[in-house]
């Protein structure tokens, strides 16, 4: 996340991962991205998504259409979010203990 570029954004969306039966509320305010797990997925988010975990990752990488994906609300939320994401570092070392 590029915090300085995201500073003025105020975004919220809920995502229901239909393949693992988990729901999350995601907010971006003041350049900080926060997520929390939801029990009921009834939040007043700007956008509601229902898709698989793999589809969500592909969506953040730029893919836009998937079979079985459900979107309700302001789809510009995703465009604004992806516009302030930094690309990952392919040389980042992951340590597994």
C-alpha cells in the first residue's frame, strides 16, 4: 500500500469468500488498510463482493470478470484501491518456521 497516495481515500468493502465460508470488512482511511472478520457480512460497506479467495487475488491483480463472482455497490472502490497498491517485491524472503 502506498500510504501517502492513499491518504485522502476513504473506502470500505465487504468480501465473502464463498470457498472457505469466511467474510471480512476492509477499510482504507488515512493511508491505512484495515480488515476485520465479520460474522454476518451485513456491514454498510460501499461495495459487497462474493467470490473465491483465488478470484479475489486475481481481481486485485487486474482481472475483472469471473464466473460465480457477485458484486453489489460502487465498483469504483476496487479501481481506487488497486490504484494505490504497490507491486510486491519478488525478492522478498519468506521465512517459514
